[in-house]
C-alpha cells in the first residue's frame, strides 16, 4: 500500500527519522520519497527476494526480524546478518544497479517499507544531499560489518552471546527481562557458533546474572554484562 509520512505511526516515523539515510533530508524531500514507498506485511518464512534477483529496491524493517543469507554451491545456508526494526538493507546492491548478493527472509512476521531505485534516483536529482546521505549510510554499514568480523575473530562465544543480549536490553543500567525474538539455533548461526556452543555460552553467563528459561531472558545487572563483553578474552 502507498506510504506517506502522515500515514505512518509515530513509532514508524521515529524509526525512519533515526536512519542515517534519512537524518539529513529535509522534511519535504523525505515526504516526497515516502509517497512512492510501499509497506508490506510479510509472514514468517517468506522470502522478500532471493540471491540473483535484480536489486531494484531497498528495504527498511518497521517491525520484526529479517535474515540475510547466502546459499553456496552445495546448497548450504550461511547467515550473513539479521536485520531488526529500525534498520535498512539492500541499499548497496541497489546503488550498484546489480543483483541481490543474498537472500532475504522474514524469520518473524515482518512489516517492511520498500523504496524503488527509480524513486530514489528522482530524489537524488531533486536534492543532492540524498546522495551524500546514501554514502553516509553505506559507510556506517561497512563499519558495522567490520565490527562483526572483529567480534567473530576476537570475542569468545559467551561474549558474542552477551553482546547479542545487550542489544535487546534497554539503554543504561539496571536489570531487564525480555523474550528472545529469534530461535536459539538461528541466533547461534548469526553469531558463528554451533547450537550446543550457544547453550554452553548461556551457562557461562549465569555467574554475571543472566538467566534463560525457555525463550525468556533475565539480566540482573546490565552494566556487569556490558563489562563482561568488553573484557579481553585472554584475561578470562
């Protein structure tokens, strides 16, 4: 369905405004761009696109989680990243005017907004700041990927799991209780560890106040978990 800034919920509008891609855009430019967008509700397990499809649009997740993954020649699946509400994906592929290098699948029920390459090109022609906003967004995405590679190479499995849980905690200190938004096996694959390693990592987080019962996670001291994730693994 067509999406205009006025038609989106206050939460949707806040998510869009917080995107690096949109932060520098004037209100009329953003409103014009969103007037061309579509909002879809995608059921869990549905592919938004598959590897090799023409990259003719990019997406912003408004609710839910999307898995980006690749299929190798043997048919095995490798999870590249997980995209949560308030995050965008597929800009780089669209900007390169090529094909999608990954598949995108809803791993929960998802609401996503999409903007076509043609609409974005018109926006760039109308306001050159849009192009600089895209470059800034791609730079931040590259920084995030570098951080993920560093995490896989340097952090221990418990620290990787702790870092994932920290992202689900509210900002600041105190405690938190929440539901895991994804299946544990999927979180493990995202973190580059085996499911049994994931379970052992959760057990190692208990002494610092992390308890998991089914899909319910309780963190008694967010600061303690944050400090643990920043420690040098060699000193553990």
